[in-house]
């Protein structure tokens, strides 16, 4: 009878990104690193420390997305006051406000996904 090994896997929740394989499955860390690299500016993806240490890459992605959230919130909060002076029609301003609001929600979801991946990476490396 062949021996089987059981891997403990973190159950991905609703925030787990579909681009990342389930923790503990074959090549899941590589899929996590690939997804995280897509979230940071391209120049960061080539830094050796970030390519060798996925947890460090995850940390940087989290910081990056938090800054993007702040930018999108600022754009949203100032749009109604700033955009009319650019000569934009009201319909474009309203569409832009909706765009910024949707972007804030999307970025918040990405931030939760990064936290979920980071927890799984830390759990995996803590063993």
C-alpha cells in the first residue's frame, strides 16, 4: 500500500484571488508571486529581494495598493469641485465620479486578497 502525505492547506475564502492556486497545492507559491508581480510597478518586479521573497513582494503590493486607494479616494472626493473648471460636461463628471467609486471598491477587494495571500505565505513559511 503506497504511503500518502497529507498537506495542510489554508482554505481560501471569498477574498482569495482566482489567479492564485490554493495554498498547499502544487506551484501555488509561484502563482501567488506571478499575481503579486502584476500589482506592483514593473521595475519592482525585477528587484532580486522581491523576486526571492514572495512575502516581501506581498508586503510591497499591499503598500502599493493602499497608496492607490488613497489616490482614488482623493480623486473621488475632489471630482465634483475640480472637474467643472476643466470644462467637462456634467454627464462626464458624473461618469467619472462613478468610475472612481468603483475603483475604490475594486482596490479594497484587491487589498483584502493581498492580505489573504500574505497570511497563507507567512503560514507556509512559518512551518
